[in-house]
C-alpha cells in the first residue's frame, strides 16, 4: 500500500499527540502522587500500622508531638527512624522528628538529660521525657504520662493487712502497680494512725480489702475526706466490713457478706475455670470504665454491691460489673457441690459486683465545683498478681484507675503487640516436631554415620 504525503503527516501528528498526552498524563500522576498519598498495610495483623488504641490516643492530643533523636550521622539509622515516625504522622499531622549528633551538640544533649547516644526525647508541648526504645508500647505509655500533665498520686491505706501494692507474691499487686507507674500514676502506701490525715494532693485513696478492723478514728478520717470531696476506690472481699459500716451508710450502699457462685460447668470448661466461685463477667454497659472493654473478666470469691433503695442520696449510681443470670449469692460456706437454695437466703443472679458513684461537690474555700467519684467493688483478687493476667482483668483495672483519676480520655488506651511475633501450634504438631528433631533426625544421623563407617572398614 502506497502512503501519501498527507497520510505521513497525519501519522506524524498522531504520534506527536500521543507522546504529548503520555507526558502530560505522567506529569499529572506525579503531581497527584505528591499531593495525595495512599498506603496499605498488608502484613498479618497490620503490624506496620499503629494499633487502634494508639491511633485514638494520638487523635486526642491537642499539642504538637516532637521526637528528638540523639544519634550519630548514620543515614541508615535516620531512615529507619523517619520511617517509624511516619506511622505517627499518619494520625497526627504535627508530628516531627529532629536528628541531633550528641558529639557535636554536647551542651544541648546535657540540657535534655541525654546520657548516651541512641536516646530519644519525646516532647508534647512544653513537656518531655527521654526514652531508650521506640517500640509502640513505650511511646504510648510516655504519651499518656505527658498528657496527664502531672503524676496522679494514688494513696493506698495500710495498717489493716490490706493488699500490698508493691507485693511480688501471688497475693500482691506489684504487676498492676508497675503498669500504673509507667502510665503516670504514683502509688503511695499510707498509715492513718501515723498521720491522722490523708495527703491533700491525693487523686484518690484505695481501700484494698482490709483483713483487720479499722479504728473508729481512722474511719472518721476517711469519712471526713469523703465529705470534703475526696474520691475513694473501695475493694471489699466477702465477709464483714471491718469497721467500715458507717462508710457503707454514707455511700448509700448495701454490701453483702455472702459469696457469688456460678455452677455453669459448660462455661467453666470453656473459660478454664476450676472453681464455682470464680465468676466471669462478659457483658458491659458502663458509659465510662467498661465502654471499650470487650474481653471477659474473672472475679474470684466476689460479693454483691447494691444501692440502698431506702437511702436518699445526691450520688449518681451505676452498676458496671454484672454477673450472668446463672449466678447466685451463696450465703453458706462454699463446700462440696453448691446449689441454689432460696430458703437459706441465697440471692439469684444477675448480680452487681461493682458500683460507681458520681456527684458534683462544692468546695468550701472558693465554692468551686469538683467532680467526686467513688467505685466500690466486691472483690480485690482480680487485681492481684495471680489473676491480673486473666482475660481482660488488667485492662479493666487500668480503666478503673483512669476513671478514678478523671482521665476519661485515656480509658482503654493500650498498645497491642503484633500478633505474628508468637508461633502457636497444636499439641499434636508440637509432639510431631519433637519426635522428628529429638528422635528421628539424631537416630538417622547416627545410623548414617555407622553405615559410612562400616563401608570404609570393608574397603
């Protein structure tokens, strides 16, 4: 086919137009890529993205977040840190990172409290803290401490064989205390007999399951603290009130002496519960403490906390820990096969294990209104070292302390480890691997060695 000159011109124009449009489209795509970015994390469990709780925490911060990394001029290290900071910048646009060589800026490093190269200063507004690790859990705890503004002093009343907040035995609370300290709480035991008062800078006091009775004078100190607007976390085990009956009346509550049990064997087998007095709570409807709690919590040897309907009070009451309908309050000793007996005074479920109280209190000095909070829970075991790791017990315990300190925005803010850092195998698989690596492979090597040795002997 013979091409005319006009056809050549048309083909040339079409080719030119194609290349021009191609360049224009590439340029537009490059421009859009600079203005709009889209990233997707396809790793298992989204391990290259911040957890939902960290995202929520970042969105609540109203001041710029700055990281100052004191590291040598290492492009590889800087690149990794910059990549890590992008995860925070994706949910908080005013997040920045600055690299400082500690050898060239020794004075600045000293002012920031840098002790060695590799440390990072985390600044939130005018507050800062130095860290040695940039893992998500560490940064989340730092941001919670900085966002509180100041440490929250939690005063644990002692002197009556209460739970020890620093005890490392199974009946102690050291595991919870360590977590609270990382989150900005300052835990302090306090003996009322020595001081006859409660520290004025206490965010709230904790009465952690006393085993000996309080003296009338000690009870009066606590009642006066409550009357003046103080907040109280009261953990009570089944049994008598250890001299605190007047406090029960002041709060308008009825605290029972029996023990809650649940004889649902199928549920016990499912949750691995060995005793009917270990009570699971799986439904939560509290607008504050448990609003983000989705995992079951376990309460060993708990009792019932109810509002006294015959008492007029300005407190706002709310049940926040309710047992299942299959539970009941057992008034007799927990021995052998327990069964519900209405004639003996047993109380059917669902039952309240925990009660929160709130009210606005007018201070005497300047007439200002402060929010006063009380939480009364018919169990302390769920916070102990032996049980704090069960289900959602730790998350619930932290949420209770955050709520008591009126740090509602920090409730349920926690960092979750990536799900692909542990290898979980069934028992059959583990046994098979053990047989292969501990028996089959060694025997095979021994047999192979013997065969080779015998063949060489025969030569």
